[in-house]
C-alpha cells in the first residue's frame, strides 16, 4: 500500500471532498471534525475515511493530522481486492464503524 506523510496540522481531506481512498494510520494521530466540532481522534492501527469510500460519496467530515503522521492509502480498487482476499478486514471495518456509532462519534 502506498504511504503518505502529513505534517502536524495538515489536512488529510476536507468535508465535501470527493472520496478516493480510506486510510490506515501507521504513526501519529488524526482528528476527525464535522465543521468546527471534534468528532474523534484516530491513532496507529486505526482506519478513517472508510464510509465515504464504501458509499462512493463526498466526505461528510474533515480529517487533519494532529502530529506528524504517516498513513497507508487504500483506494477503492485495492479496498475491494482486500475485502475479497481478506474477509477478516471487512469484519474489522464493521467493528470500527459499530464502535464509533455506539460511542456517538460517527
């Protein structure tokens, strides 16, 4: 998977951007916001941007690197291939979404 680095306080994506990928945090932290309101923070091993990728819709939230951050970039084609070859990944994504919904942060 391709990796991207973001400096602290750099946007990963903005609300209403087209969705081209989801991300897995390798190092650092990312804050997810809905306008000016902080929704939740993502750390190493966690994913973000998956909902818009699955729905093929525009971003509903913004993501900003809080610290120097490195993420793995998973585009839609790679996502579909991974789901087909690694069904456990689909379960992990569903668990992450369910946890955010339960916590009220999705």
